[in-house]
């Protein structure tokens, strides 16, 4: 009896996500070693040290959480519980949170471990086109785009009489 769930495909995805997660954690350690404090004006700067650190954290945490989800999916599929694995498999094809958001925070150029981790994710056949496009967009981005500086601007007061 042939299974609908490709266990080999899931295991290959697990290996790639594990490798990418380790690389993201390596980059996170480098960013954290610079000692940025999560206070001050740098928090409001796209690509600043604090935003870059947060982006690296998002990527590393997203990979770790996703790896656990893939492990559960592999377990169900291996046990022949395809009905339970099926819904998880569809969710797994969507990839994981942290890549797009994390990448939009990070200053450029990205560290080599981050680049290698992203490229590993592009090799995963399990992922759908939308997630692959997110990864490619992070690789192509020339600069950080989040947060948008305009979100921190205080609007000018409306013209009119000053209350007494």
C-alpha cells in the first residue's frame, strides 16, 4: 500500500529546516554578541541593530517551531495516520512565520549564515510557491523595510484656534 504522504519529502524538509535553523541561530549569536540594547532610537530604524536582532530571532524561532511541526507530521505519516498527517502536510506546504517579517527588519548585507539558511530553504520541494517567493524576496531585498519610519511621525496639529 502506497502512502499519500511522502515521508522522504518530509524528512528532507526536516533536514533542510534544521540546517537553516542552526544557521539562523548562528547569525543570531553574532548579532547578539554586538550587545544591542532593546531601547532607544535604534528600535525605530529599519535595519538598525535592534531590528536586525529581532529579525534574526524571528527567523530562528520560526525554524525551530516549524521543525517540531514537521516532526509531528512525520510521526503521523510513519504511523500510517494519514488522515491526521494530511491537514498538517497542507499547513507545512505554507512554510513558517518569521522569514518575511524577520527579513524585512534585517540590515543588509545579510550575514553569510542567514544567506546560507535561506538558500537551504529554497531547496525544499515541500514548500509552496508563496513561501518560496517570500524567501526569494528576502534574498533580493537591498535594504530593510520594517518599520516604516512614517509610522513614528507625530501628525502636525490641525490649524485653528489654540484652546485657552
